[in-house]
C-alpha cells in the first residue's frame, strides 16, 4: 500500500508538471500569434505600397460628403519679419509672396523690381528671424508665377520652382548681356563666370537694394527660353535645372509626401499660346492644360500620359502612386521602378448618379411647392410616395441617361487623395471669366473611389 501511494504521489507531481508545461506552450503560442497579427496591422502601408495598380479593384460612391481636408487655404499675409526687412532695407523691391518651409525655420521671398518684365520674379531665402541668407535666382534667371510653381519639399530639404531666361524690358538698362543674349551652359569657362559675377556686382551697386554681408554670389546655371523646373537645397545652394526640354512649358509642381520626386504638368509653347488665345477670345481666364509627368530629383523624367488635362495630378499618401483625371476618366500610375497603370472610366456611373441626383433634387423642389399649398401631413405623404426607380423599371431593363438631359453631369475638376485606399474627386461646371460677375461654379459634387485588392 505504501508503494502504491508513493507511486500515485509521483504520478500526481508528474501530471502537475505536464500541466504547467502545456500552459507555458499555449501561452507562448498565443503570444506569437498576437505578435504576428500586430506586425500585420502595423505594416498595412508597406503592404499596400507594393501593390501594383493593375492589381487594384475599386468601388464607386456618388455624391458623398466633402472630405474634411477639402481646401487648405493659403495664408495671403506676408511673413512678418521678411515683410519688415523689405520695408526697412529694400524699399525699391516689391514683395509678392512669402512661402514658409514646413519646419518653419526658413522663408522664401518672391519679389520683383519695377524694371522687371511682367510676371517675372526673383527668389530670395530668409531665416525665420528676418535675416537674408541667400539670393537664390541669378540675375538672368526669372521665376515664373503660375499656381503651385514654387514648393518646399515636405521634409524641408529642397526647394523647387519654375523658371526661365529673364526677358528684357524697354526700361531695363542694367541687365547682363551675356545671360540675356546667350543661353548659359554648364561648360562655360571660368572667365565667363568671373565676367558675369563682376557685372552682377556692378548692377547691385547701381541699384538702391541693400544686401547683407551674408549673401553669397550665385553660380551660373543653365537658363531656357521656356519654363523649366529648378531645384536647390534648403540653404539655396546647388541650384540646377531638373528639366531641360526647350519648348516645353512646365506650370505645376507637387511633391511626393516622402519628398522623393515631383509630379508636374507641361505643354508645348504652341499649345500654350493657342489655348491662351482661345480663352481670351471667350473672355475667360486662361487655365492651361498639360500632360502629367514624374520628375525625379536626379533629373529623370517619366511622361505618364499623352493626353492633356487641366486637373492637377495628386500623389497617394504613401508616395507609391499618382492619379490624374481626364474629363470623366481617372487614371492611376505606379511611381515605382516597374510601373503599371490603369484607367477607370466613370462616364456611365456619373450619368446614372446625375440622374438620381436630379431626380432627388426635383422631388425636393416638388415637396417644397406642395408645402406651400397643402398641409404638412399631406405633403409628407406625397413626398414619400414619389418613386425613385426609372419609369421603365417594371419591364426589368434600364438605359443609360442622355448627357444632354442632365445639367448636373459635368467633368472632373479636382482630385484629393486622402487615404491610401480612398480617392476623392469633384465634378462640376466651372467658368472663370475675366469679369468676376460672369464667373460660374455650379453643381459642384464630391464622389470617391474605394480601392481594394483584386482576387487573383
């Protein structure tokens, strides 16, 4: 009996140890499973970033509320310290705009002289305390000011702007002839650089502009007769042309969120002048259209599409893709080394959405009229009895509504990529007239695309 009880005691101890061991094993398994799930949850952007465009599916949602970040209004007020320096030390210079770096440490001052040609500007770099750090643009290079043509990179390490060869004016008598008459090239010899520096210093001494001792002479850069994209470091150094295609006009810049590249629009000089003449003949403000392209910081350019658009392209929040709009079609492009692209035609979806939108709008108007003539109870009953289906729904088929019958059917005018998988776009009728009283913006409606992974 004693031996049996001892054996039973040993078995009980062994069972207890086994239970503890199993509990430890189960605990470890649960911890490992949770860690794996946490890693999957923590890396959705990385996984999404590696998905090529051709693998994306989408769901269209019409007439949704406007995204919370619809408009980021630009501050029209000048940066105080920079404005104060212009007023005290540079009375002959006309300050046009100040652009603060994302980190708030530096400020770009866009300005012009009374002798400068129309719509040609200069760019200086200031510290936030109002100290002039550097003149970015050489005397022969002019900054052109279209919408969104001067931009700090999101990491505040680079400055991009659109510039071209400075034009002569009738009253301008101090412009260096070498830069104005001959296009500079990187292969110019040291004598040319020295001559240009001497002329620039002579011009500065003749003017009433007061500079600070910290301002350093700017090196010679290549200037072109049409607008090109230029890039420099955050301290204003290493200025260089990213695009070098004479005859192309670049007029829009948008940095990738990770500051790796730019997306831009460009059109030929002839296309630009033709569209400008047409707009002026109609009494409208000229809004150019161009072909979208990705411009990398090393100067490599990738044309995204041969079609032109007035809608500004946008980057996805993870910088892996670019979206552009053409009338009622949206196209998505990979910004990777092995790019793909996909077109999303939305004409039929937008026609059906406009039909429903106007039907609902008409029902609302009818209900308001009934409210004026009948009691609230009766009008409520009538409004609830209004059918929402097409009149031919009883035969089991429907047709795509006619474009001419729908005043709310309009092209895409704006893109906004708020999340990796959510792309908002706005449709509407926009006419920007030279006479503000004749300008029209009607039926401005927001829609969105919800992206998903296609099942392979």
